[in-house]
């Protein structure tokens, strides 16, 4: 396996929210910087939009951006040009208070899942394309990144302060079949410090492998669909926050990776290429 790490850009603030739209344009967020930006393959950074504390980000099938604003207790919605429209969620959902939205995903039907990051009692929420609201999972010790299996029957949740990924079987969109189970307990940092072992963003590949940004470990951990650790990648970002696929094929994956060197900054955006030999 060959791994190439390319720094696209240095930023004054720690970065999050990597996404690629249908035109191949790469986006990121800056949390404390308040900016949603784009970055080109040559490292050119351009401001695209602004909100108070933009965190996780996803692009809908129609090209609208949904962005967790962690200080506004909401999911902000932007048009494809970067103009703020409204809050899809703000302060409350499913008769439950929202505190700090962190990350979010859309399923193939454009139903929304997002995490509310609270120590010891974090939640995962669902807002259907039809407006139905559900509390999917409660009591997660800092619910963070999310991912769905390729068949969308399993929801993966990063439980940051337990250094593990949970798996929840879904009987239908937004409805847990049973209680969450531990999908994988992740490797620990040699220092033993809790904050060096925080799984953050998740990306699930078409082959079912689960790729996890491991904050504090300067790594991406890659598990197969059974939870077995396949390999890890040194991202060169001590605080690796999140990732998404720019391109994916069986033997080559190109990733957009966010994070930084400290919080609230500085931060960076990386492009990582993984080439795997055919067995």
C-alpha cells in the first residue's frame, strides 16, 4: 500500500466539515473562524459562506449545504451559491433540546441524521425528508461522526470519549432496531491521555470499510465491515478531525482531510491518496 499526503492549505483556524459537491469542488469549515471555504487542488482557498461556528457539513442532492452550527444549536441551510437561507433545525427536535450539533449525514432518500455532542449523554437525531423528527440514540458519551453502511441498515456513531465506534441496526430510516453495539474499540495513544483518543469524523466506503478520523492520534483508522482494523494512515495532522472521499475505486482512494495542530488553530486541509496493490 502506498500513501501520499499533500497539504493543500494552511489556515489560521482548525478545520472541519470536508465535503465534495457533484462538480468536484472541495469545501471545508473553520469552526472558530466562522468561515465555510473552498480549496482547490493547487491550494487556492476562497471564502464561500459564513455562520457563527460551522462544524460538520453535507451537500444535498439539490446542491444545498447543511451545516452544523455548534454555537447556534442548529443546522444551517445554505443555497448552492453560499447564501444562508434558514435553520433546518434550531434549539429543539423531536421534543428534545439540541445543545451542540457536531456532524451530520444524509441517506439516499435525503433523510438527515446528526449528532449532538454532550459528555456522557449525547444524542443522535433524525429529520426525515417528510419532516418527521426522531431521537434515534441517546446516552452516547460525546456523539461525534456518523456513517451509514452501503445498504443503509447500520448506522455508525463515533463515541469520542469511549474511544470507540458504535453500530446501530436500523429497522427503517431513523428507527433503531435494538440498542447500539460496539463495532470497534480503537487503538489507544501511548500517552494514555483521553483527549488523544477521540474518534471524530467517519466515512463509509462503497465496499463497506469504515474510515475514522482519529483526533489526537494523527491518524485515520480503517476497519472492514466486521470491525477488524485493516490499516491506519498517518495524516500529518496531530488533531485529525474529519474526512471524505474525493474519489474512490477498489485500488485507489483520494481523501479530503481536515484538522489542525491546536484549537482554535492553526489548521490545515490535506489531500491523501491511498493506492492499494491488487492481491
